[in-house]
């Protein structure tokens, strides 16, 4: 044995063993047997034959090697597997040492299995994997081999800690979908909601991308629920155009695609619908990358044109139009258009987006002297017409024309982008990017908000809306133009409230919240008020109680002009988690009737009382609980009763205070209050009393209440809903529509069975519901809206057309309203019925109008519950309804201590019904009328009512029973409404322009239109002029005056002095008396 091998002298015992007992084994280098002497904590390890070690390498490090665990006692020892604990070797002690006898570790016969070595290596690798902070396997192997010179384990074991901390998405293989023709595979995805609602209410768009050609179809949407109708249109149109069937549709798992209706349509049409895995948008990469392409180009186009954000659908639509026609480098510089249709696209008609353009406007001009063109903005290419889409920013009108001249060096919005009428968002002060770019990128799916900062805030709403955005379909395909109304859902706590439910009757609407200081101040004010009111008491939770959470609700309170009045925040309980019978029982709460509001305004106008408005900040101390309205009403009414008020028996929301000569009226609608009375000092004291008991805001004189605008006139109050009407028109893209003269559509057209049902009835229901509230001050809409409400369950396209006709009528009559003024205190009622007017069930329609003096206070248009066998029966039922309404109004007036000197008068245009009400006469045609309708006769006999005949031509209630032609409709409207002055100005302006043209171009310097002698034209115009004099006296509008129209004025005098004309003209004085009585 060479003792110099280890460089030092071996221990004495080890030298003795080596020289005696172990000499044979050591010298027999070729033997397969060997003996090892084990030692715990051994400093040196050596062997005479390197082959005794199965895998070895030169070691140059300084680290010590750790061996397997041994267990020793005085006589024996054991070796076990480190990982499994399996016994590997049993040995006995010899001469105080622990030798290991056996083979020199051959692979087949060794007592030590291979795991004896690999287990040790694995254990060392795991230890260093933990020491080094769980690096990836290739890094660990490099450190073990290069830096620590340790054996490397190639066993890729799973580390649970690495999976918990570093699990990530697995790599996606390149798509291998192979298609050979269009529509074999179509990719689809929805983009949105956009941070800015477009001019026509668009917040989303959906794309359909063909796998074979990469041609893209673009559909702007108001709601995601329109995806199905867009897909149905796309499928039917393109299958017909391309003569091939759509086979596979590939989308994500969005609700718009996974709902039952969409799946049923795909199954019925044989389309295989493939979904991506949840939260794995990469599997729908074709559609996702197309979004990026469209948005990038759209942002670039808007930057070039300096367009406001509300025009984004036009930029995106133009982007799709261009992308479809541009060659793609990845596809051999072949454009999607060429691959789809087999021909090169034409670029000759392309123009710079947003540049100045001049369309031919001669067809749209009212007369020949108007300019034939004005500067407009080019906004793209309509899909259903071979022309250009032009926008006039001055009049906010759109034109589609092929007769257009372009100036591609001028971009109009560069000059007028700062105009407030264009609703451009303010520039963001914390970013060098333009405001429009910051906003869109902030809400874009890409992860870029951190470098852009907070998005710019924009709460502006466009004054006018524009036509629907054309979808990107080849020019031979017509795009869908009807879009539903946008529905605005609550935004997250980090976004701006872009769209707020503006319905005036909704007092607890939800909206978003931004990081504005105003919202935080509103929240702090709400919380402090709740604390002052001792809204809650903190107690430990009980397992036997049903615990209900709470959340914040935010709302922008606006003035009548649309400006922000205040930021309102409310902390409310989550009442939707309440259980009936456990958490609540009764939930009914009285709500003031519209007739009560109008009656109170009429009485205030009669006595010329002032009107005050109050708002309770914390009306709902436990907001959103089912019983909150009831609890609040009880709390407030109880306080009023303690200070001397009494509740009306006819309307519990109306309270009366009478003490001596002091009279006060209080009207309560949830948390909005109207006060009026004959003692301003008492009103001030009452407000102070209420403010001491409740969190109250004194809003001053009544100006804007539940969507009603109150204008103060010398003659009284003018109440209208102009702002609300404009908002309804805006939400439904009808602000630039062409007005019409009446709101009616023939019932037979709406009852046709040939029209199709609407695929989504929600927009129709939303529109009709909005119109229904507009009838608060518009009785001229009642019959039309009542007819539309009868088709809420299954509306058709004809019903939608009829609803939009009502909007067209509203567009032309925004100034209509009710004028409340002093007058005689007596009740007048007009009742009428349209017998069997409904073409579907032949039921009759009841209509009535009730006037208090000159003020219209209530009306109704309602289909009768049963079929009438005669017009007498139908009219008699209307009489009964009118009589019942009068009885309720008299009860309400009695509660208010207002007494009538004369009994109410009911005007009816059916003599048989009047006879039946006045005389106990029955015959076979009337005896089947229900007994409860005969209380009309009892009222007449007692003298509570008078029923008189009125000619049908003078029957105002005719307006509420049938669709009237314009010549019959217009006089009734003129009698009912008092405009706020704007309508008179418009009528006067139009008439003066017409008369000026007649004087200059028709009459000229001649005595008569026919020359020196009277002619047919003179007779026609002369008759009109004669009647116009009577109309001028009635409506107090002077038109043909000598200083304004000297030649027309002289012509009129000459005309009336012609003997034959003078003898045959009607008497002006008699005509004036007659029409004034009618008026």
C-alpha cells in the first residue's frame, strides 16, 4: 500500500488492518470482492483501485462530500436509503472497525442497488435547488457542475413550490388551420365597451374575419346582445354573395356567444361553433390581432384629422375598409379583397380621412338661393352606397353623395377642434399624449395604462346624433341600419361615469365613480350624515341572523340645462339579498300621482303663490332595502303630522297645513319635495323645522322637478319637458331626423301579420317606456304611446317604425307644454270613445280631458276592457270613466279646501249616451251594460254632474281615441298647448320669409298678381289673406303690416274693395267671435 497516496501517515489502526487482514483483498486488484472500512465523519477516503467506484471524475474543489447515513452500536452497523429508508446493508464490528464486505459494486450482483447512488445525488440536487432559490433546471445543473463540482441529477422532478410561485401559461404552437375556400373558418370577437360613447350611441363593435382570405366584416353595436342579429345578417348575406356555406365559427366564451339563442341558431343552421379555453384569448389570435390592427389605424386616422372621440366608429369603419384593400406582406402582398373576389381593388376613389370635402347640396336646399355646397368633413365610405360620407359640423348633418370635391390639404377639425359644440375631451395635463389618444389607449386591452397615467375625464354629451355607422361589407351588400338604445351599466370604481341613466323618475340610479375629489367629498358627506342620523348600531354578528352587505351608489344630479348640479354618493344596503318573510314583509310606499302635481301647479298659478323645492340628502337611511321607501315615508309623514299637517285622503303624498288664514301645501315624491302656500314666512319656518329633523337642501324656487322644467311667465307657469325630450332623441339617434306633423300610424299597418318580429325587443321597450313618461305634459302623445304599449310582449318592425314616427313628431314639437294661469275655478271634462277601433280585438278606446278653469290637469287614453256592442255603449263607458275621474278630483280639491261654485260639466258628442245618463230608458241594445257604469245617472240626478252635447268637430277628447289626420289634429293641438314663445317665433319667421318671397317674386310692382285686373291667383291668395286677418287677431301675431310689406298690404286693400269680392267674403267680426269662443 502506498502511504504517500493521501500525502500523510494513516492512523495506526488503519495501517495495521491494511498490512495484515486486508492484504489479500487489497493486492487482488482483479478480484470482484472488496472490503470497505466505514467511518463516521471521515476526513479522508481512499481506495487502491479506482474501478471500485462506478462513476468518478477528477475533483478540484474544496467542499467535503456527504455520505449516506449510518447507524452504529458496539457490535454492528446499518446503512439505509436516504430517501426511502430502505435497509441497504447490515454489518458487524471487527477489531473496533466497521468493514463492508462484498462485491466491487457490479451492476447485476451488488448488494447496493443503483438507487443507493442516485438517491444521494437527487438529495444533493434538491438541497441546492432550495438553497439557490428554486432556479430553473438548466441553471441548477450549470451551478452544480461548473461552480460546485457536484454530481448532477438528470431527474426532472416536480417542485410543488415552483408550481405555486412560478406557474405560467404554456407556449402556444403556431396555428395549423388549413382552409381552401372562404367561410370554411370564421373568427369573431367583440371589442368594447369604448370609453367614449359615439355620436349614435355605439359602444362596441364585432368583427368577423375569414380564415382563408383574412377579409374582415365590421358591425358597430349599441349592446352586446346585438351580436346574434349581426351574425345572422353576416351569415345570410355572405353565403348568398359567395355561394358557399359557413362551416366553422371560432370565438371566445363570451356571454354574447355562449347564450342559448346563439347556440340554437348555430345548431339549426349547421354551423360548428368552436370556443377557446376560458381566459385564453391567444387561441382566438386572428380576431384579437385584427382588433389591434383596426384600433391602431383608427387612432392614426383620428390623429390625422383631429377628430373628437365621439367619431371613433367612423375611423374604425374606414380602417376596416382600407385594411381589406391593402396588400399584406405576410400573404405575398395579396389583399384580402383580391383573395376573396379574385380582382384587384381600385384605389382611385380613396381620399384622406377627415379632409375637407364639398358635396353637392342642391337636392337638400329649401330654395334656389341657398349655397350649392358647404365645407364638410370626409368620414369614410358608406357600405350600401357608391359614394362618400360627408359631415357638416355646423348643422351636424350627414350627407351621402357621389358628387363631392375634396381638398386633402385642409382638415376642418384642426381649426374647430376647440369648439365646445364638438364635445372634444379636455387635454390631459399629466401626459404628453393628446387627450383622445390617452383615453383610448387607457381603456385599450393592451397593458399600457401605467405609462399613460389616468385617462382624461369627459362627461360631455353630443348635442346632436348622427346616422348609424356603416358596416364593412362589400359594396354590393346592404348593411343593417337599425341599432338598439344603449344601456348604460355601472362602471368600476376607477373609471369616469360616461353614461348615466337620466330618467327623471329614477332617484336611485347607479353610475360610475372616478378619482375626482368631488366624489370623495360626496362620500364623506354621506357617511357623516348617516352617522348624525344614527342609522346603525354596531353589534356582534349572530349565526341566527341573515347578514346583508352594503355598497356605494353614485349619481350625477343635473340641472335643467344638463350641467352638473352636484355629485351624489349613497351608501346603501344590498336589498337584493333580503329574504321575503324573514327580512321584510310590507314594501308598499305611496307615490304622488301626476294629476296631483298638475293640480297643485294649477292652484298655485290661480293664487299666484310661489313654489319652493327641497331635497332630502339621506331619505333612505337603509337605502336599497325592500322596505326602505315605506319606512322613509312613514318617518317623514309622522313628522309632518306632529307639526300640524294632515294627509290628503285622495293622494297620501299630498299634505295640507291650515291654521287660521295660513295655508301650506307639501307634495312628496320619495326624497323630492314641493312647497307652496299663501304665507312665505310660514314656508321659511317650515323649511327650518324640516332641516332640523332631516338632512335637507333648499333648492330655491321650483325650476326642475322629476324631469319637468318650470318657466315663470307673467301669466303663470309654463311646464314642459324639452330637455327630457332632447335626451330621448339623443339616446335613439333621432336629433337630426325630419319632423312630421302628427305622431300617428294607422292601426291597420301595425296589426299586419306580414312584418317580422324584432330579434331583440329591448330597444323598443326602452323607447316606448321613455315616451310614456313624456306624456306627463304631452297629451298629444297619449293615444300613439298607448297603442305602442299594447305590443310590448312581441313588437315587430312595424311597431318600431311607428315608435320612431312619434320621435319625429317630438322633434318638431319640442316647445310644447302646459301653461298654468289664473282663471275661473270650475271643472270641465271632455269624454269620447272610438267604437271598435282596434282592428285586432275590436275593443273601443276611451279618452277624456279634465280642465280646472283654463288649465289642463289630467287626461287618459285607454283601451276598454270589454267589447262594446254599440257606439252608445262605448261612449257611455267613457262617460263613466270621466265621471269617476271627476269624483276623485273633487275629493282631492275638498282635501285642499278648494270648493267649486258650479258642478262639473261633461261634454259628450253622443246624444244616445247623454239620454241614457239623464233618463232611465233601457232597451235591448243597452240593458246588458254593467250596473256599475250607471252611477253616472245617479251623479246627474243628484246634481253632482252635468252632461251636455258638443259637436264632434269641437270635441277635444277626439285626440285621445284615434289616429287623426293632420287637418283635424293640428287645430286641437293649437287649442291645447301654449308654447314657450319659441314656436311662435318660428312660425312668425317662416311666414315672414314666405310673404317676402310672394311680395318680391310674385306680386312685384303689379296691382294684382294677374296684372291690372284681378285673376284666379288673386282670388286664391285673397281668401287666405282674409282668413289670415282673423288668425292674427286670435293668436296675436301680426303678419301683413304696411311698414313690412307695403305692396302686399296695398294689394290686400285693393282686393277687398273689388265689389264682387266684397260682397262674397265672410264677415270678419262674426268669424272672429266664433273662433275666439272655440279657442
